[in-house]
């Protein structure tokens, strides 16, 4: 169950995590497996984090790099 941040510190930490996850995902072309591997976490945990923080649907298509 999601519990909203109680104070400014917690809101700041949550914002950092959200941006960090989004940047990592974008840096790996939206590939969740590669992004999780780069962070050294299991894919299932990474997917849980991006769902928890609402990251997946927030990544604009233009920011996702495609490999040639």
C-alpha cells in the first residue's frame, strides 16, 4: 500500500528516486533488463520500483535512444 511522503525530506528522496529511475531507463533505450543490470538489481525489483514511482508511463518517447 502506497503511503504518501510525510515531510519535505521524504518528498525530496522520492523525487530523486523517480528521476534516477527515469534517467536510467531512458539511458538504456527503455530496456528494463539492461537498466536493471546497470544498477545491479534484479529485473523484477526494478520493474516494481518503476511501477511504485510511476516512472514507466512518464518517459517521453523522444528521450528513448534507439540503437542503430
